[in-house]
C-alpha cells in the first residue's frame, strides 16, 4: 500500500496554516521515489552523477563488491536521515548475491536487523503479489483481463472496469482514505470494505493513470471470489509457499510464530515504536516479509526461481499493458505493466514497485534483461517527509549506476519543441486526487506549475515525486525526459490543448480549473480568513466598549433591523472561523488515520453552512449602514465582512466542503 504524501507529509503544515489555506495536505499524490542524487558508493569507488561508471568499467556484481558497496552506503544514509534500520537483498544471474541487515530492528532492546529473521511490512509491494495471483487465474482461464469485474464480484460501480484497468491503475477511481489503515485490534472483511460505498470514478476507465489502493484491492477481491477462499489463504498457498517464502504472510494480525519477529517501526527519530498497522485493503498493502524471502520472490519474477507463472505470462506481466488506443499520447511515456511500474534507467529496462505504510518504507526493482534485482526496506520514516525516498532512491539508482550503467541518447527534439513547451506551461493537479468530498480542499494546494524555457525544455515545480523543481528536455513529439535522469513525461493533446501529462507510469497531471487553482483559492481564503479573524476580534472589542457605554447611558441605540443584521453577521463570522479550525482538526485526523466521527464532520459542515448563509445579512448590513449614513468606516467594515464570508463560502462550495457525501 502507498499512503499519498498529500496525507502524511504535511500534518503540521495544516495546523500551522489553517486560516490561510483551509486545509493543506502537501505534495503530489504518489509515493514512488523522487529523482534525487544516489547515495555514494564505497569510499574506494564512489558512484555519483558527477563520476559515472561506464559499462566497460562496471565492477562485477559479486557478493564481495555488493557487500562493500552496501557497507559504504547504507549505514551513512540511515544515520543521515534518522532511520533506525534497514534490510537489503540483491539477486543476480539466478543466485542470491547477498542479504544484509543494517541498524536496529528494535532501538530500545538494541536488537540488530537480521535479513533472514527480521520481518518488515512492505506496503504496496504487496500489489505485485496480488497481480501475480490474478495472472495465475488468467493463465488458468478462470478470469479474463478485459472482462468487466462485475462478472466475478458483486460490486456496484458507476462505470464498468476490467482487471487490466485495475492492475494498471486506470480504473478511474478518486483517492479513498477511509479505512486504509487501522489499529492492531481492527478486523476487516475484504468484501465489505470494497463493496460498501466504493470511491467515485472521476475518470473514464482506461484513460487516465491514477494510482489506486482501492483498484488493486478490488483485483484481490476477484481472486478471493473466483477461488472461493480468503485472499490471504490463496496468496499463502499459490504464491508465497511455492516461491519458498516461509517467513511471509498477508495475515493480520501476524500468526503467533511470526509476530515476535516483526521489526519495531518508528514515525520519527526518538519516537516510541508504532502500533501494528492493520491494512484495510489487504491485497494492496498487507504483506509482511523478510529480505531473504523477497530475494526468493525476485528470483521467481526473473524466471530463475520458482515458476509462479509461465515465462510467457511473466513477460506479459512485465510489459506495458495499455497502448495509445486507451491512453492516447500518454502512451509515449512510462506506462504501467500488469502490476509493475515501468522505470527504465540508463538505457536498461527496469520494473519496480515501492511501498509505504505510515512507518515502514520499501522498494523493489528488477532489471529483467540483466537478471538482477534489489530490495530495500526501512523501519522508520526518518527526520522529514523525503527521508526514506532519499535512502531508497539512492540505493536503487546507485545500484543501477554501479552495476548496470549506460547512457540514454537524447533524440533530436521536434521542430516545434518551443511551441509544445509553451503549450504545456500552466498549473496542474495530480490525477490521484479527491473530487467528491471535503478532502478536495486538501488537494487544492498540492499543485504543480509547469514553465517553459526557450530551448523547448520545461520545468516542473515541484518535480514529480520530488520536493524541488525538475527540468525536462524534449526527446520527441510532446515527450520530455528528465535532464541527467531517466524519468519521462508525455502529454495527451486534443485540438492543441493539453488534456493530461503522464508521469511515473501510474500518475498524470491534469490542468487545474480556475475554481480549484491554488493561485486563486489560497489568496482568496487567506485574505478572507485574516479579515474574519480581525472582524471577530473587533466584534469582541466593540461588544466590550458597548457594554461600558450602555452602563454610562451613552450607548447608541441602532434600529431593530440593524441589531438583527449585526447579530447574524457576527454569528456568521464566528461560525466561519470555527469551521476553518474545525476543518484543520478533521483533516489532520484523517492524515493520522484517526478518523473523525461523522458527527464531527457534520458539525463542521453546519458551521460552514451558517457562515455561508451569513453572506446575506452581512451584505444587507452594509447596505443598511450606507443607507443610514452611519459613516464610511462602518460601511467598509460591513462590506469587508460580507466579502470575507463570500470568499470563504465560495471556496467551501468549490472545494466540496459542503458535499452531502462525507465518506472519504
């Protein structure tokens, strides 16, 4: 399972900037790793972007060299990022090259990580196992990749969706957070979790990559329904046991013989160990495994270990699964395979999958033509939101640069590269988003700006899965590649207008409508909120002064209408300020998987609605003050209240804060 950084990277920012941004939830929605500089290699032979290794000079992929490289890389990276422990496995040429443990499985007990014994939760890497089980059924003729899944499972979706679309994250679903992770005592019925109130399909299936835990889990439910046994049992019998993964399980809680082997995991340096996380959509992220077991799975997926599927099916599973007929121009960039991310590096074909829970973070990459694979898993989130990405990406890119180096030639750009770059410029939002409920407000501030340069290059700020801008150079028609990197983006264009920009296989950037643009929403809400807070404080001060004057007999006696409008306006201002604070509490709870009750959300919505309705008396009060010529100051204050209430009210309507459906 992957938890979007939109939900886990900026909880503190939400609390700190509530009045300026309504509710803020961070970055693009996908947790695959960002393009950062790799961790250095061994001290004797550093591997950095400035000192590339040529294919002829690449060291032998041997146990001695890999161990030396890992010893020179991993401990320093863990210390730098504040992560307690890691486990790594490397395979090549049909053999396990090495399995290593670094740091602590339990900080307090000073228990070191053992690659054979210590277990980690591998998050969304579980999806590759689910995809493998699906392909076993395809191979057996029990399911078809292009048949509506309603043929296999009783689920009421808005639009028909196929297994191919579920495995490629093109089912069209918006993000669903509710029930994603629960506490150690949580029990989950997979059928109920997936068939009760499924997320809305905000895209036509098969057309827009939008990473979805729900979609992959629904494919797992198909496995359960078709086989007629619980998903966890099917995976244990048909995938884990045949692969020789004797220390792995999808069961939650862990079986007694494995429970005491699970590494303690930490949300931050110095934090207490986190409680066991129950994944509500088990096929998408519930696997627990060891580095040694994951080495066996890598060998199976490389065709050098247990035969989980035939060579033909394995090849099909690792090839891009959608073409231009469905994706249009997005097919020119990286595409999902049937379960894997296609992330070629340095001219070598690579398939990869990452995985995150709130405290465990993992990555798995295979070089199929080169017969190699590397797995890394961490039991801590580090000192900041990008810490684990720094370590994981550093190891994967360092591994590729060291043992499978290569250069990707830059094709000649199209003749109209500058015009294409100019057309691409604009503001975009990630396809992994929420459109139907109050979390839409969170995604309104996690947007990407694309700017064009004179030579046809474009700069994405922030870059895909990165915290900093990333520059891309044109390599073909409506296609760009990361400068000094391997990531690609590709645009789908209709009638000269950019419809979508695909990136990182399972994601797209979509042009932002004005009513959801952070450039519009944030200033409007920020200015309105500041004004409302000032007005609320001013009302308290005015009430105190009025009380003193009334006792002295010098208080002004406004008309009954004026008093009524003033009271209604003040109630609206107070309710709106409280609603903004309430949304911060609600969204922070959602991000921390401490789900607020429906009553809490409805109460905040009621406050928001009262504030919206107060636009009317606030406007009438301004008119009344002007009509009675009470002074410019009073008219301006009344008008400011009306405008501020209208600004927040507009944002509340645009960002679905008042949507009747509060399932998220």
